[in-house]
């Protein structure tokens, strides 16, 4: 029998390992086993791994350990973590107290800057947020980066999308060199999807510095742990089909995706009219409303969350049993990220697309391309059935 790897073997301190075990994290995942030693050496690296494989702890454990082991008498910011959404930034911050009391501040646009200025006065050693707000605080001379030894880009492909690229590249350059040690700051980036162009942009931002790449072999979550289903419905019938599906399956925790932001409120209101306890989430939702919706969904108090693709990236909520896609996304990466919100941390889940004829053809093409099996289903007499069982 193969001996299981431990965090101690990855040079993670015993007190950190003990705290992790208190949260039922007893052994490193595959991405953690490969990324932690590389990051611990101070190497700049981009790593790719499927959703739900533990990328956040893969960089947090070695970098936070380095903070704890180094002297920082001035309590300078040592680590800068960029994230494309409030939800992901918040989740990263929630991971730190699992194993360390290192002070971290969440600095996100759309939230009151006055409160964030107060947080910076508390001398956090880690700052986590979107590139635009971090830049704003830097230019206000409230966020000092002289002592930062590393910058992390979580969901790097989103951070380098056209709307965020300039701010992200500027932040990389600003962190640049640690003025305290005169060493070049380490860059760590990760996502479930990495392209050669991503690596080139990062290398250019670091003045041509070589950046290692680490591509984890797929755990095949999409094929092995997710059951894929298809339910045909014309556009005008989709919400009624969704209602019947939720009534039939009674999911413990279902995440419903739509590409259209305006449809989030429409779907949510119609489900609420039929007495489903659900919440809606999209890019224009007020920050406080977003937090309440996600907290209720995470705790299980609200079993259904309707969202635009905002939440398909980096949203790590345990025990989501069903993903329901109300349309077929234009980009296959979005399909993968949506589906990947279930079957996390070794669990299984169900992904259902409710689509019209055109979307079913696209679904069939992706099924063939990615090699997973889609099971056609119908709703009949209040049950989800195979077409032949009608």
C-alpha cells in the first residue's frame, strides 16, 4: 500500500499541520504536493490545476509560513494577493485563519474605502483584493509595498482579461522588488486554465524574468466525479422546466447559472413566487447583498443560488450537489468552471444543462470533444426520468 504524503514532508511546520488537521485537512492534494516545494524555494511559478483541487492552500501554506519565519519589525505588508472578484478574495482571506493568526486585510472595490484605511492602520502582513482598489490605495500612499516579497494572482486568466489586465500588470510591477531585502519579488499565479500568452504577459511584466510552469495532470473531475445530464426546453419554457426540476429533485444545495445578468432577477423572482427559498447574485448586486446571499447559501439556510458567470470562477462553497445551467455558455472554459463548482474536494455532483435544440447540439459537440457522457432526461409526472421510461 502506497504511503500517503504528509505536510511535514513538504516542510510545512508541525503547528500549521496540526491546525489544518483540526479542520479535517490531513494530507496534501496533488497540486499542493507539487506546488508547495517550488513556491517554498522562492521560484516564480504559474501553475494550472482543475477546480476544487486545493490551489489556494498550495500557495498560502508556503508563503504564509515564510512570513511567520521571517522578521518583520515594522509590520510591513509582506504578501499581496490579487483576485478578480469579491467572492474569491473573501474566500482566500477565510483560508488564512485555518492555520495561522497572521493578520490579513480584505481590500475590495465597491466597499467603503474609509473602513479599508482603518484596516491598513492595523498593519496587516497580507493584503487581498482586486487590482483596481489596491492601486487606488497605493496611489493614495496608504498601501506601502516596499516590504512585499511576493505577489499572487489567483484566477490569473481572469485577472489578465482585457478589463483587468492593465491594473494587474501595474500591480506586478509595483510589487516588483522588495525594497527591504533588494530581492526581486516572487510571482505566483494559478488557475484551472492557463495559456502560453498568460505566461508571456507575466514574464514581460517581470522584465523578461523566467517564470516556471507547472501543469498538474487532470484528476478528470469532469468525467469521473460529475454526472452530466441534458433536459430539452424551448427558451420560453426554461424557467418552468427549472421549477419542475427543483420540485422533482429537491437538491440540498443547487447553483443555477445564466449568462444573462438580467435573467438572474427574473429567475429568482419566479422561483420565489413558487415558494422556493433562493437568492440571486450578479456583478451589479450590492456588495452587502452579495455577502448575505453567499453566506446564506454557504451555511445551507438558502438551498438555491441563481447567478451570472460572476460566481463560476473561484467560488468555493462545499457540498454543492447540483449545478443547473440555464443556457450553454459561449466559451467552453465557462462550462468547465461552472460544472466545477460541484464535486469539489473528492465529492461527487450533478451538472444539468437546460437547453434548446441549438444548445443541445453544442452540448453534444462538447461531450465528444472532452470525452464525458451526457444523459438525456425528461420530467414526467413529477420525476426526472430517462426518455424511454415515460
